[in-house]
C-alpha cells in the first residue's frame, strides 16, 4: 500500500512541477505517466531482487539500431523486401510443379469421363470449370503463402514486428489511425483476408475499422501474378525488354502506391466517416527471443496458410462453374460473357481499359488469380479457362486487342486498387458483423 501511495505521489509531483501542463496535449501527459509507471516498477524490482548485469545489454544495442531514425527504416525495408523477394522468386518453381501435377490429374479425369461416356456439359462444368479454377488457385496461392507466412511468423517470433510498428507509428498517427495498422497491412501482402483478421490486435473499434477497410490497398498473393505479368508486358510494350529487374521495379512502385493510398484513405476516413482522436500507442518492446520452430510451423501453416487457402478454394470452385456457363451459353450466336463485355465496354474505355478487362475483374471476384485466364479466354473466345505458353504470346494477343503501354499501366493500377475478392469481403463481414461495412 505504501508503494502505491508513493507511486501516486510521484505522479502528482510530476504534474504539479510541469509549468506548461495546460499546454501539454495527450501525448505529453501520457509519456510522463508511462515514464513514472516504469520508473516505479524499476524501483520496486531493485528492492526485491538482484539481476545479474552483463557488460553489454544486447537487446538495447539492437533496439538502438533497429528503431533509430537513421538505420531503422532502411533495415526494415531491407528485411521486408528480402521476405518479399524470397516469396516471389521462390514460389515460381513450386507453383509450376503443383500446376503440372494438378493439370495432369485433370487430363486423367477428362479421359475417364470420355471412357464412361459422361455428357460434355458435366465434364465441362465440373472439370474444365470448377476443378481447373480450383487447381489454378491452389497452384498460384499455396507456394507464396507457404513461404511468406513462415518467414513473417519468424520475424514475429523473434520479436522484430513490434519494432516495425514502433517505426511506423508516427505515419499512421498522422493519418489519424493506430501504429499497429502497419502490422496488419504487412499481413495483407500475404492475403488481405488474413490481414483483416489480424486487425483484432487493434483495441480501438474505430481504428480497427479503418485498418479493415484499407487493408485491400496492398496487393495480396492473388494479385501478385497479375501485377508481375502486366509489368513484364508493360516493359515489353515500351521496348524496355522483359527483364526481371524492370518488372520487379514496377511492382515495387505499385506497392509504394498502395501504401500511400492506405495512409491517404485512412486519413480521409478518420476525418469523415470514422472521426475520432487517435488512441495512444504505448508499446512495450518485448525482448528478443530464439524462434520456436514448432510454434512457427503450426501458426504459419495451419492457422494461416491452410485456413486462407481453404477459404479461397471454397469460394473459387463454384465461380469456375459460373465462368464456364457464361462462356458456353450463347444468346443470338454470341456468348453471354461477350454480351457482358459489350455492356461494360463504354465504361472500360472511359478509364483506359475495355469491356473484357472489366468483365474479367467482375468474374474474378471469387479469386484474383483467375482474372488473367478469364481475360485470355474472352479474347480467344474459348469455352474454358486457358493460359498461353509464354509472355510473348500473351503480349501479342493483347496488342491485337488494341493494348498499349498505357492500357497495361491502367490495368496494374486498377488491379491494385479495385474491390476486394469475395474471400476478403466475407472476412470483412465476419469481422465487422455488418453487411453495410462489407458493401
């Protein structure tokens, strides 16, 4: 009890001795209070226990570097960039292997259907439609998530992610939101649905809502293949070649645009629909600790990768049937998907795209991975999802449809900033408990 009175006495003394107390805003008072609390805790600790002091406090040394104004941001960008590069470059070959295996199984199922005299509409809808769409989602999403989530969880387990939040706190505070939104935004690079679930770490309902509504502005695994494909086509249309460095630089530019959009829209929401004072963010930096591999595997693989992948497949598989039906049902000798493209063409031309591109994005609502295949299918007037064998053949197809470098750039920006996929929309509804916020 005496210790409690002593702590309160110190707080009162600090507030009385502060001559410009009335001029201090919330943050100044908060810093004084928190400093007093920690000082009191340190004093009590020294009275009841003796801690063996090492010559060098490694945690403090690391923090002096990782949270400094000079080195903190470059190191943060370097680490996150390395994870991003490993995710993209490391996922290509496994993705091809998975796709080859899944599509080999598709060929076997089609052969079996022919032997059993199964009607064409059945094999078309359920194999060329549902199964092929699900196979594409798995082959495109599984390898990147299987790399990104363990690496990201490793940084989390090491205790580095709180340092990232500490570094970015002031940017989000200026936007009227919470520093923890930087962590949820980073999770969105793996999957926006997972990033939205991660918004639970934000205590303030207002700031949690802002983080949920803006998480979609960073590209997820489903949009990365589209962005990389379009960046290669963009550089080729400008006669810059198809080098990985140029394509990667364009994608990095899109990511920076997404981050700036996140901050701007967060600020706009905090001044309009979700007005309020940013909550305080007193972050106690945890000690660095060795990673627990078992915990990392369970959390990254089962709680994140398989959970998000399962939800995406459940949503994308029925969409494959719908796309197949639209491509194979004709009205006046023209497929329904072509009628949709003609309807959206004026709006598409107005924003530098075309009706087929907008139709592909709308039909790709269940999973962003199928946008490019739907677009190719529409341009080639095929009855099932298809994929060309090279970027050069894809570039020639787009040029024949009137594409320029500006079309490719517009589609990259639209892919970055367009509406969330259905998995993310369902997650928004679940996390907010409101259809209004989902809409």
